[in-house]
C-alpha cells in the first residue's frame, strides 16, 4: 500500500509520517519510508543521529542508476538519457517489490532500527536553491516517482512517503500515485488552506484524501476542523509529549506514545488498508501514461530530442502479480 503524508510547511507531515512508520513496523509489516520533502527530516524523526542522516544515500544523486535498473530490457526505452521521471514501465521493465532485496534498495535504502522493528529508509537528498526551479526540482522527487510507477506492492506491506504539497507534485502526477493521501492540518486557516487546493485535484483524479488534524487541543479545534473539511477529517493528533521528548533528544520507547495518538495511528492504518479493495491498476497505469504524455509534450520531447510517446507500451498494465506476456 502506498501512503503519502502531505500538508503545509510545519504542519507535522514528518512527525506523523514517522509515527505511522513506527506503528506499521511495530506490527511486523514490511515498510519502506521515503523522505521526499524539501526539509529532509524523516531520518531524524525516525531517531537517526545527524551524522547518520547526513550519510544516507540520496536518491537524487542515483537517478541514472535507478533508471538503468528499472529500464531492464524494455525495448521502448532506448537509453537512460531518454528516460524521464514519468517514463512508464512496459514489457521488459524491472519492477520493484516492498519485500525483496534489489539493487535499488542496496544503493539507496538503509535499514532503520525502531524499537526492535526495522524499516527501510530512502531519501531524495537535500534540496538546494536551484532545485526549487521547476524542472530541477522535479529531478529530486523524480526518482521517487519512478519507484512508485514501478512498484508492485500488495496488502500488508507499505511505502510511506513524506512529501511537500507544492504545485510541483500536481504537475508531475506524483499526487496520483497513492492508495491513500493523508493531509496533515493544524486547526488554523492557513492549516486548512492547502486542503482546498488538494481536494480539487483529488476529485478530478479520483484520489483518496483524508485529513489528519494535528496539534488539536480541544473541542473548539475539533469543531473548527470539522466545519472546514467535513467528513474528510478522519482523526486527530494532540500535542504529544512523546514527540517533544524525541525533539529534546530524549526518546522514549514507542510503546509509551500517548493512547489517543496510538488510536489515531490505528485508524490511519485501517483507512489505508481499506483502500486495497478499491485498487484499480488499470486506472493507475492510465494516469501514469497520461502524465507522461503531458510531460513529453511540455518539455520531455524537447529535452531528449525524441518522441517520448513511443515509450508507452499500450498493452502493459502494472499489477501486483504481473501476468507473463503471451507470445505474439
Ligand atoms: N503532535 C505534535 N506534538 C508535539 N510536537 C509536534 C507535533 N506535531 C509536530 N510537532 C513539532 O512541530 C514541528 C514541525 O513538525 P514537522 O517537522 O513534523 O512538520 P513538517 O510538516 O514536516 O514541516 P516541514 O514543512 O518543515 O517539513 C516539529 O518540531 C515537531 O516536533
Ligand atoms: Mg517535514
């Protein structure tokens, strides 16, 4: 299951992503955590010290390697130079699974110990000033988008992505790649402002979007969020002394997280798990093709000097257990 945490800067995306990852890992489920946020803090939130966080391999620096692996023997992709972040898989492409070992994880993922459980962590790498310009910015998260488009994940296994809610993720199609998107919102006008924008895209593309209230302090906060986002509000997290202790560098065992916040994490998992029945790999594949063609037209063809529409394998549908291609 692919799950994104999005929201306004400072809303608590990284905090809630990390708590959710800890929760899933504690159930024994395989988890790949991905830091695709401008502020790269997921490693720290998962308890890594600064030195270890700084040494994590950056996906953004290994883009060519990732492309080369995923391309496999796909005859429609002539070289990594013509492969852009939205180039969809086709016959011959290599796919990724949550539970396997593969060269991409070897190069880009690191295990993180979480109270006896383990999750894999992948990070895009730090964003610089230059990355915030349109196309370069994409190349950092492009590696994540490629992984999502080549991932054949099943039930009870998770990829959790800590992500910005910027317009960039709308342009790239990245926001359509999740079984469930949790929008983290504080009970303030600014906090819910991102929700409205996201909601529109979600409606247009059939995306499952739920709001998680953060730093919710009482009935007034709850009423405010209810009024602003209605039934999309799925659960709330209050001020957490557990999180604060972590911030002080005095982490507590995960078992000591407040009961109310643990209940919220269970609610989030149940909501994500329930989406399994609604999966539609045809739609998933169709949307990646749609965004690829859009990118091809707007900059990809010009950049690569080819017609990137020819990379689309019309017969290919990404699915959990790929059916072997029938000989012609
Ligand atoms: N429920 C909470 N209880 C206590 N502290 C919290 C809670 N949620 C978030 N915080 C604190 O608020 C700050 C911002 O949270 P966080 O870094 O998770 O936000 P973010 O949305 O990821 O921010 P950014 O946009 O900078 O990536 C952090 O210091 C975090 O520890
Ligand atoms: Mg963050």
